[in-house]
C-alpha cells in the first residue's frame, strides 16, 4: 500500500472507503454465514468505531493523536480472510498517529 494520505480529503476518502468495505463485508457475511460468519462477530463494533471517526471528521471535532484509534486492536488481530481490508484500517490508524504525509 502506498504512503499515508497527503491531504485531509484523501484521509476522509480512506475512512469513507473503510465504511463501504464494512458494508460490503457485512453483505458477504450475511450471504455466506458458513464461511464468513466469524466476521459478523466484530463487524458491529468495527462499524461503530469507524463511523464515530467519520462523524468527528464531519463535525470538525476530529484531532490527530498519539493513541491508536478504537478499532486498531480489533483490526490488528483479525485474519485478512475475515477482514480483507485490514491494511486499509491499519493505514487509517497510522495516519491518525503520524499525521498526513506532507513530505510525499
């Protein structure tokens, strides 16, 4: 995956993409509970945390920080078979901690 986003708009786009991926995974898991059912166990929490992040971006209360985002531990421990967009979530968290890639 490429470096961190360079602009706030690119960062917001990553979060929007994560929300889309969560919804897509939810539909896949509901369709194929036998092989994807494990994803359902964490999707509600993941969606809540990512939506809160996006809401804070929309209302102007978001601030970069030195602490991991609430969904980080969940994303970090998931297998990519159940969380295919795990790297996207980790990139969002990395951006949250390190800021935008102004150098890039």
